[in-house]
C-alpha cells in the first residue's frame, strides 16, 4: 500500500523521538488510527478514557521526561475535550503538540456534523502555532514546526488534519519550487548565559544583601546543585513555588518549603524579613506573599525574558537557563561570613517541622488528613514519582510531604485544575515503569477523572517492571478546599448542595477493576496500610476516611479573614467541630 499522509505524520513524529501518543479514536482521525495499525515502528498509541485525560498525560509526559508530549483527538467533541489538559500544559509552560482531526475539506463551511472552527477554538491555547493541513505537501513542515516551536517556546502547538487529507498519498520530499517548504529535524544549540556585565551587576546586588531569600520554581528543576551552592555562598534560605517542590530536598535545613496559601510559616517569614530576593525560574503569582515592594533588592533568572520583573520590581533580570546562569554567577558571589540570618532560618525550619508533626498527630473522630501525608513522607522510596491533585490534598502535599533528591513531583500549577493527578501518575509510570508512583487525590477529583483512569491502570499494570502504583484518596464527602475558601474569603457556611459529594467506595471500586483496595477508618491503621500498599503485587487504591473539618491553615491570616471565618462558623451546622479542630491546630503550632 502506498504511504499516506497519516503514515508520514506518524513516521515523522517517531523521527522526532516520540515513543507514545495519548488519545482517543474517532472518525475524524480514522486515517491516523489506521496508520498506527500499519506502523512498523516502536511508537505506541495510548488509549485514554477521555480526551482530557490524554492531554493531561501528554502534559505529564513533558513534565517527567523533558520531552515533547503528544496527544491525538478526533474532530468536534474530541478536540473540545482536549482543551482543559492543554491549558494545563500552557499555563505550566510544557511542550505539548495536539493533533486533531477535522471533517473533509469539501464539507467545511456547510454546517456538517461535528464541524467546529478548530483554528478559532485552539487559537488561545496554541497561540504560538495552530495550522490546518490542506495539502500533503504541508505535512512535513507542519509537523516539524509544531514540534520545534513547542520545544523552543515551551508551549502548546496544534495541527488540524481533515480526515480526507490523512488518506492522501504522502509527499515526504516536496518539489524544489517556489512556495514549497523543506524543513528538518536537526539539533539546535543554544547559549543560555547572559553577558558578563549583567552577571556582575546581579552579583553586586546579591553580595550587598545581608538577608538573602531565594524563591525557586519549576524553571530551576535540573539546577539543584547550582542552586544549593548559591544558597550556601549567600547564606540564604530557599522557599519553593509548588511546581518547584522537587528542586531541592525538603530535608535541607535552610529550605523553608512551599510558599503562598499552601505554604509554610518559615517561607512567610523568610519573605517578610529579607532585604534581597533572588527568584529562579518562577512566576509565582501571589505577590502578597513576596516581600513588600521596596523592602528587598531583586534579581531574577528566567529563560523567558517576558517573565522578568512580572511579579516583583527587580534591579537585574537575567534571561537565561537556570543551571548555566547560576553556574556562571557562582564565581562572582562572595561567601557570607555573618551567618546569623541563616541560623535564624534554620531555627524557624526546625521549629516548623515540629509543628507539622504535632498538627498531623492531633486526633478527631475521623482520620486527620495530614497524618497519611506525614507517614507517606517517611516511606517514599528515593526514586518515587509523586503527583497531586488540586484541592485540600495540595495543602498537605505542599507542607507534609518531603521530596528528596532523585524524586519527581508535580501538580497542576498555573491552571490548578482538578482531575489531573491520576492521569499524571499513569503517564509518569508509562515513562518510568521501574519507578514507584504515588497519586495524592481528594474524593472530588477521583469522582471527576480518577476512577475512569483506574480502568486504564488496571488494563496496563501487568506490563510494568515495578507494580508499585498507589492512589491515596482522601474520602471526606466534601469539596473541601472550596468549603474552606467560602468560609475564610466570603464568610459563608458550607453550602451542602454544592459541597456534598455522593458516597462512593474507592477501595471497593479498585478491587472491582482488578486492583488492590484498602480502606482505612482509624488513624492507628494508617502506617500499616501504607506499608501494605507499597508491598502489594499490583496497584493499590488506598482510601482514607478523613475529617473534613481539619483546617488547611494558611501561613498568615489577616484580621479580615479571621472575621469572615468566625462569621461563617456561627452559621454553619459543622461550625463547632471546625472550631474545635482549628483550636487543636493552633495549639499544636
């Protein structure tokens, strides 16, 4: 059979190093799906339960491998379903290529079934590159440009391929004539170090500082050694944006942990008391948790110059790769000899670790949700991959889970969308089948996407070299983070119609699909349940019946927030229980 455009597209993706494509079939991509069936190469089609999950998995693949993630969906409804996962990739600056089908060219403009203006639909999420393939001659350069732009811009790109174009005879080598493109896959070499003058200016600012704070984000991943050396040279404390949780070990004495609403008290105090701020690879959005404007001199490193000075006024912005720029900056930095600031930070961190432990060990009628995260932290293997969903689980992940060298960890940062953790975890396991994987999920996110993804996990786990795959579910029957936001921000009690979740047994469901299911109702059983989960011969759904009234206390509470909270509790039938839990947490701190 003659090679078709679809055959060529898949072969070209394989030349770019793509090993798997995440998607769901449909008649808009029949040609591409058929080409997978004919393909003699190693690239695999990974069927998800929903196109949104396919996009999440492509995003996670990019996060956990550094490679481009690729997802595939049919026209109309399938393409629409991709959007949430693609926005997750866009806002977390991950290179993802979406390939979507379309109705035949002859039908377009005729209000045909499933006809959607896909170029308009994807124009925002794939603003760096969105193109419709109209001829076979375009296939080569559209694939090449979508891949290269996604990689270079760390962005989402999209190719729309009408179903009749997919079946056209391929044109691997367009003719050498006017109007034809002849793109290639060759490697690109970059210089990501700012000039000497800029480096000296930045060093001058940092050397003058007596109380230096560092804020590291996802852009500092891969620069752990250099960042640690800079922190030691400057006698600095290091706070981490949530996407940068794996940048440095949480067990380093000067690492204050997460920052922001989900952050720690030491991170809050680090920012409030510093006189110099070095930001590395972060666009952390909550500026109220940064130093007050004018308090600290600022230096920022980011590979994207557009991010410089975006969150805090800076003296020197360095557009460059974090690892290379920190390495070039290090010889220019003076060793701090007055270490009182560093010692104060380390005392704060040590005290905070005691507080975290004490808070996790406070008791109630149900399991304190902090306890499983604290116990998990003691048991995580060194090469673990940890994913977390949005919701109250993210609070405990941010504060109670220690990430150590060699681990990978991620969450939906910029979009903060629910439903990503289990698809993320599955994608991580497919990329690294020998590594243990843990997904931390609330019951709301499990009902949204998680239970569907478990079907895929059950179908694929026997192919893995290491079966350890633990889905830790906090079952409290409540959309808990929203409940607390309503209380603290709006002064409103829990609104049962919106917040209550239908009862569901996640452990039993896990057993139903062929996995191990463990349900825990008593705090005393949490450690042994975690041991059992990591020793299981198959993936495990670990369901913990947790207390919805344990507050995810922010590191700093304003008088306005406190007043709103007390107002909400006076109106809330569960207000007494919430107040008692709050007092226990306050006393433990």
